C-alpha cells in the first residue's frame, strides 16, 4: 500500500456534528482516513470545544469509508484499559478492517480532571505500556473465547472477557515522542504515532522503532508508521499567520506541554508567541507547493499514513485547495 493521506478531525475546534461533516467532506475530496484525538478540554479557550471522542468516532465511521481511530487516547488515568479495549473492540466489530486504536501516555490537560496524582513522564510511559499489555490480553483471550486477568504495578483486571469482539482485533498504535518509547513500541505494538518535527528527530524515532521490532523478531515493514501534521494554510500569508497565532499558538511553543492543566494557562503563555516562533516548528504558508514539499519530506522518511490538520477555521477552502494542488502530487 502506498502513502495514505488522512484528515485530522479537531474535536477541540469544531462541534461534533461539524467535525463529522468535515471528515466526510475531506474523504469526498481525496483524503483517506480520519484521526480524532481524545480531549477532555481544548488547548485554548478560543478553540471552544471538547466533544467525547468515543461518541464522535461512530458517527465519523458511519459518514465515511476509510480507516479511523482515536489518535490518541490515554488508557491510564480517566480510563481503565479494559474500558478502552471494550470501546475499541465494539467499533472494530461494527466496522471490520477500518478501526485502529491509538494509545498515548496522556496529558494533564485531560487526565488531571479525575484528581489522581500526576506522575513524571517515565511513570506515565510505564503505565501506558502496562495498559497496552492489558488491552492485548483482553483482545487475545476474548478472541479465543476465554477470560483474561492481570495484576501489575498500576492496573488490575479481574477474570473477564470482551463479549463483543471482532474476528480480527484492531491494530494498536502507540504515540511516541522520544527514542526509548519508540523502540519499545517497535517491540510490542502494531504501529507508531508521532507528530511533525525536524526530519533528523523523526529519522531517529523511526530508526529506533525499527530496531525494537527487529529485536523482537518482527519485520518492521509490516508495521504502520503514522504522522500527524499541523499546518496553517490560507489564501494569503497574513491570514495563514493570523490563523496560526489565534487557533494554534501551541505549534510555536518550544517546551513540553504535558503538565499544563488548564486551557487558560495555555492562553496566558500564548500571548508571548510571535510569528517568528513558528519557524522550524509548524509550516505557515499560503503556497500549496511549499506544503507539498514539506509533506513529501515526511513521506520520504518512511511514514505510510499522514493525517493533516489545518489549524484555521477555513477547513473546506483548505480541503478544496489541497485536494487539487497537493494530494495528487505526493508520492509514497
């Protein structure tokens, strides 16, 4: 299969019904597949939405024909892994061969709401991989018609099974921003999810992901490499930059955001973002060819699925332009 270019439905920016309509509109214009993140809150008050991803995904699936998944959800704080496994298995049973499960280690913005202690990154990553183990146990045991159980440092699962289970479990992809997590993902799951970054950093992630796969006796070419790209396109350079500054200043922030708890905190920090801060962080341009060249670089690195998020509200205009001037010219 060649390069797949999908649509990133931003549930933090658009009401759920509109996000579904935009996903279908994107597919009709050549985008293939939809990614939608699990957010309890938006990054900024300006974004204005945070609908429940497990309610919106079924509607997206009904309105489209391509693949779809939560990119990503954290089965570690708000969710017990068993609940995520049940939600994912149900979607996969309803839409065979289309649904994938994207898992991450979480961000305080979404996970702190349940009032648990918010640990440092190493513990969050350890919790994520233990959650992956629980989900895989449930998928495998349930498919075989037997119960699964688990007792680990972070999670317990009493003997039970998923009573609604597809013939083939959905593939599990793990979000990774660092080489250690990427290598562990290569050893344990079906694919890697990451976000756009300088090519040299992405090369390291992919290399470590492949190393992990080979160490586990797996063929890296059978695994999926997913990239989410945030960009700002508009009809003029001024509008593209205005959209970036208004809707997605986090694209210019040069520090980790996983410990921020409130959209209003992000709003205060965003006041210090300047147009020049986007350089090397997020592409802001009115020229479709500039975007095409950037996306081709990512494809050449070896990503086989790239989901695009244009940060402005001008979604249909952007979809029309990219469908005509960008998507057909990209080679995988």
